[in-house]
């Protein structure tokens, strides 16, 4: 691992072993890279580490408490918030261990602290992190593992996700990527060969 992002990835990866984050984070990271190419004024040195680190706090939440803290109907808002505050703590430790710049670390931690609970983004960087985070939900893999988990029929869940695109995403590019991923999920899951 050569780049600083690779080193952040390596230090964050052990914390992903819950809630399918070992799939979610790499997927969101690739979406973030695609979004950054459309927004040259965004700071990849903030966006990419924030994406890699935003959900590390879930590792500190007992599995039995996780189910009610995410999804279409969040019942346990305290636990949802806990994953953010624990994420800030862990991400701060990781970034400090790598001597990441203080200014960028502050912004990354601000983004993580509220990435699910804060309704309005702090900046363009935050918008891209929020969008990359949610785009995972539209991938065929995530659709396939989520619809039953949340008590939907497959087609009903795909339709429900489609209805969320305008309200969930901040950038037109993310909206287009969500539609593309959802169309792929619809084709692969509803009309398998």
C-alpha cells in the first residue's frame, strides 16, 4: 500500500466487519471517486478519507442494536447517533496516527459527525460524501440483501428506492448514478436470465 488513501483504507478496514460495510465502503469509495471527477473544486483529500472512515463507528455498536438504528424506519436514533460519535473518535485516532493534516482532519471529522443525522450538508465535500454513502443502497448487491431485511417485496423495494432519489441526493450526477444502479438492479434481480 503506497498512497495515503491506501494506508487509511488499511487502518479502517478492520472496523468494516459489520453491517456489510466490507462491501459498502469500497462501493461508496468508487462512487466518491466518480463524483469527484465531476467536481474539481471539491477536495479529494477530505472526501475520500471521509468515505473510508464514515461508518467505522458501527463496529462499536452491538449487532442486536444495529437493526433499529438504520433503514427506512429508524427506531433507535440514539444508536444511530452513537455510530457517528464513535466514528469521529476512531477516525480521529486513525488520521492522527498517519499524521494527516490538522485542517483536513477537522473537516473530515465534522463530516463524519452527522453524516446520517445532519439534514443539510456542511459543504460540497459533505454533499459528495453523503451522495457516495447513499449510492451503495442502489447497487444490485445491496438491493438484494436489503429488501427482505426491511420487510419489502423485491419490486416494491426497488420502486420505493426510486421514489427516494430526488429527496436523498444532492448532486445531479449522484441522481443519475442512482438511477443507473437501480435500473441494473431491476434488470438483474427482477429479470434474471
